[in-house]
């Protein structure tokens, strides 16, 4: 074996933490000629961007590196070709496999929605549990509550929360008149036994940046307020099933951070923080994660360009899915090559149901990439309901897992042992050149973000960006054409390697969701926020590969920290289009949680609706 390929080379991003006035001054220095070139050149050199470019421009073997078996690819040395969109083109065998799966287990939303969530879990009846989607719909059906009662309760709770906690808003927009009208219509449908769909009357929340009619897209800023004329496809599909969109949720400004910090709306508190201190939810989909974790809604919609669904889901102890690239359609006018939309739920089953509804091809998709996908199915999830995982190969990159806090390592080890006991085969793997892959992602996402924000960055709106966003956009603006092209060559390398890995060695890749529990929000960020690239990128440690290569990833809680009670979560990743495998494995992961799901410190108890309605 080639020993070079066995080296774990990922290093922490090197950049100072700045806050307050120094951060504001630094963000302005990055607009000054000569000074900005010197600073940005230093940042690039310290983070080995020149080495990434050299790697991208060197020849590579098109085989599974580090393996003795010569059948795992070929030894032909070739220069990398750039790849901008991580769209996996299925082989004939793959296409036939998916067609067979669809035939064996055709997608049946009604049957999926009717499945007893409690039967899929070993959680005891006397343990804490969230209200699930079926809790809402079953109670609507028997008349014990109505969608109108739920909506009235939620509006009151949200208004009270926003009044009491002005520095930590979760929900930033509500169209109360339209929401009450929709709830009344749903209530009538249940009374008339004319139910619209499997989510009729179920309250959900949507991340600010996802276009939804009746709400503006502000990206968490004070100066962007784009009117939405048409829902994006996943929102259309959810509405067709009868959901009640309660409103839009807070997010990290312009989605370019992983803590959830927002100076305009305030920064949501992690619902599991129990010591009176303010822990971050993670971001950028901060409000959606907090809302689900505190029991405000059973389901929310987020987006993920570098972990923005999975990081806050992991830190808040809920279930979050980043689907295969283009599996869940985004706004096709954006054209972002790393961004994915997906569901965030309080249990695995509801996440699977939401995925089944939201997924599918889009007619207006750029270059028809989403139309290259197989039919949506949950074959492995619905046909393998036993706990037997025999024959499943779970890949473990041990050195990568060890690059995390001890409490995270212990919980991850316990999860691995759990899957072994269920019959899964644990397969050691290597993800080579993670440093280059992470830098390629940083170049790609920051360049794409700057291209979207350039008009505002170059205008008087510059002063209305928070200083952290200014710094990130200055970095995104700085990349040269050769650096951006090199990043897409690294994506090509990573894509080819991950495809071979799933083809020949493993079915699932297991890792922590984050290397630590939720970071503490410090007092010195109140005025100008903070720029802490070391912390931001550390939270993305296990996320980046999936965004750059487009493979699906699912996170869910597996433990709580002994000292802080903050959640510790696991991530599973699979081959393109194999979300069904992720849900199959996650379904049987509740047993890893000692004592079951813990009740968060901030929790919205909806049970008094039942009491008041009787």
C-alpha cells in the first residue's frame, strides 16, 4: 500500500478570533488595496492553498488509492479534469437496481404516514417524547384537537418568545392572517373527512433563504427583502400534502457561518443549554433547528452548503438530512454547486416521510441535472424493519474520528459497537487528501456566495453587513481563476474516489456529526459579532466532503454530554441516491441513546391544547 495515502492530513484553519471594534476595523481593512492583498495572501499561505493548487495540477491514478487490489480502478496516470456540479451519473447496473427497488417497494406516502412511530423505536412509553407528525394527524382525525387550535397556540407562543427574547429570535416572519385562514380550511377538511394529504394541518417552519410565497427572502439581513412570486418545488410538494407554514426561521446572516449568530434578529439559544448560559444552535439553519428541538414544530426545512442542516441538527439533538445533490430541488436560478435542501425533524421516521415528499426531479433544473436521478424510494427503510444489519458494510476512518473531543469519540465508539452487535461489518477506510478537499470546498462556497452578494458588497449595503460576513465575502472575492479551477479539479478527484469507495468497499460511512458539542456564545459578540474561522471550520470537519461530492448525509443524536447535557450526534453518509440506507440504519439507533431522548431545557409543551379542548 502507498503509505502517503494513509496519512490523515486535515489541519485546523489558522486565523485569529476577532470580535468587537477590532473585527469591524479588520473587515474594512480587507477592502483597502495593498493591505488586503498582504493579509489574504498570508491567510492563503498559512492554510496551504498553494499546496492544494499543486495537488490539483499533478497527475493521479484513477483507482481507489491505497488499495492492493488492482481491480479497484486502474493505474493509468492522468491529469484531473475540473468538475463543477457533483452529479453522479448512474451506471446501467445502478439504474436497474433502483428500478428493481421501486418495483419491490413502491413509494406509498399514506402507508408511510400511518406507520406507528413508537413501534419503530424501543423507547419506553414513560420516557420523554416529542409530538410527531402522526400525533398531530391522529388527533385531528379523532377530533381531540384541530389545526386552528394548534395554530392559535403557536402564534401566541412565538409572539411571547419574540417579546421576551428579543436577542434570540427563532421565528422571524409570520403571515398570521393567511396562517389562520389555512388552519381553518384544514380544520374543515378534517370535519368533512376530506383530508388533503398526509401532512394536512401539520405545522412546519421554513428557513429564511428558501423561497416561500407569502414571506420575503431576507437571508437574515436588514437590507435584502425579495418578494417571492412562486414557491420552490419542495415547498410546493409539502403544501400539496396540506402543511401549515407557520413562518420563516432565523439564520446566520447570508448563510455563511456555522454558529447561527445573527446581530439583526438575535441569535437563537440552543434548547439543551441547561446552565443559564447561551450556547449556539449551530448554523446556518439555526432557527429551524431550535424550533424543532424545542418542540415548536415537528418538522422544518433547511438548506446545507457546508453542513448548514446537519451541524445545527447535530448540536440541537434532532434529525437532519442533506440529500443527494439535486435530489431535493433548490431554487434553480441560484445554481450553487454545494447547496442542498432537506428536512429537519424530531425523529427518523418523520424525516424519512418528509424526504419522500420533498424529493424528486425539477422541470426547470439547470442542465436537467435533477432529471438524471432514479425514482424516489425508501426501499431499504421499508423492507428491512428488523434490527439485523448483517451484510451491511460500515466504513470507519479512524484517524478522522479521533480528531474530535473525547466525549464525542466515546459516543461514536459506542455507536460503532452497537452496529457491530446488530451484524454490520466494520470496514477501515481512508479519505485521502482531506486538507485539499476542505480548501477546495472553502474556495467554491465562498466564491459562489460572493457572486450572489457582489452587488450588495460593492454598494452602500457594505456597512449593513455584519463584520463577519464582510470578512467571509472579502475572502470569497480574493480567489484567483487558477485557484477556483484547482478547487474543481480537487472536487473531481474526491468525487471519483468516493464513487469507487461505495462501489467496492462500503455501503455507509460513519463519523461524528461535529467534533464537539455546541460552542458557548461569548459576551463579547453582542455589538459586532465574531469572526472565528477556526471554530467555524471545525464544526464543518465531517460535513465538507459530502457537500463537495454531493453524497447524502443524515445526522441524529446518540448521547448527551455528562457535564452540560448538550447533544452529541452521529453522521451516516451513503452513495448517491441511497438515502433509504441511511434511514434504515438510523431507525435502529435509538438504542444507542442511554435513557432515550432527553427533554430540552427550553421546551414548548403542547399538551395543554388537549386539556383545554376537552
